[in-house]
C-alpha cells in the first residue's frame, strides 16, 4: 500500500479547527467526517454501503442523480469562480446543502474532485483514497464504462440533457480536473496517466495520519481500524461480509448501451407508444366515413 507524504501546512492550527467545529455546531450543520478522494470505478458504491453500515450518511454520485443535484453541480464548473477551474462559490453552496441534509461522508464524483476544498472546510475529516489493484485494471474499467464515448457524448444532447439535466456540465469539469483533456474520447493511455497522477497527488497532499488507501478486497479490517471502530464492533468480527454492489463493468456497460440506443433512436422510441393509438383513431375514422 502506498504511503502518504506528510504536508503539515495543509491543516490549520488546532485552535482554528476548534473554531470551525464550534461554528458548524452553532449553525446546526453536520460536519463532514469522511472525505472520499478515490476516483469512480474504485468500488465507491461498495464503500458507501460500508460507511452507511458503520453509521455514516454518505453522499455518492448515485445520490446526486436521484436527488437531481446535477444542475447545481454543473454550475461548479462554470466561469465566475476564484480559480480558472471551478466556481468556488457554487461548490461551497453545494457543501452547505449537503451539511444541512445531514451528510457526513462524501464519495465518488463529483465531490472527490474537490477533496482539497473539503479538507480546508473540514480540517478534522479523514480521507479515504479508494483504489484498484493497479492502473491497468482501473483504466480498462473506466474506458469501458463511465469514460466510454457512448456514455459521455450523449449527455450533452437531447434526450439525455432533458432526462439528466446538468450531467454533461458536471462531467465536463469533473473530467477536466481529473486530467482528461480530450473528452469525450478517452484512451487507455490517457486513463492510466490520469489515474496514476491523481492517486499520487492525493497521497502527497493528505497527511499520512489522515489518509487510508483502501482496496475493496481488503474489506472491513483496515477501514474499521482507520475509523476507530473496535475489533468487537467491526462487522467482520460478526461475520458480515464487506459490501459488493452490482455496479460492475457489465452492469455499467449495459447502461452505456441503453444510453447510446436512446441517443440514436429516441425519435422511434417516442413514436412507437403512440403508433397503436394513431392506428385505432385512423380505423375508427375510416369506419365512420364508410358508414356515412
């Protein structure tokens, strides 16, 4: 497991940390305790379920889609922020919303791309960098699923931009921060480079005592130890298996196929349901004319 490099300057002094926590408590907000810096396709869905079982309330891309947050997340990448890459005002507004809704852990896109901002906002939070076995495994998984052309390109066109408003804008700035510059075409070479650079950056930035580099195959023990869960209370000691979601490559690839078909043949999809109705109306009208 790779070790993180200690960067003392990334954390404010203890007095400032205490003030931040007191202000959050006074405002009735939920402070973030876990920051997921791992990329998508690193078993983040399984990690979310694991954190939920340990008593956390984790925010994941799936939740962003279900709660229709992608329009707001899309605004994070628009012009008008303090940096060239993101609109920090919009990002902070989203973190305010998550705090108000009781989330104390974030995972997956798009929040993982903003892990530094979250660390500054919540200096006591711990960081989990979920990873795959190696870069080659992740790259193939990414390119075949969420980074596939048939998944990315249709998001900016009807009907996907109507069904998932904000998805294209969100993916655009997320992939840019991730290190992809040739969207929507992602090669294995580009993906491998982006994966290695991202993981290296996280491990160099986050202090070692705040960081867990975790693979789903390692299961509960390192996660429980890192989060201060006693061995007796760790699910593994009770015979509970580490979560494994069905969000595998085959499952996500099927989604990409459906999106591609809908993108290419949405007109037919819309017309088919009304064809029988039109036929019936035509037949009734024809019979009526014959009687007259």
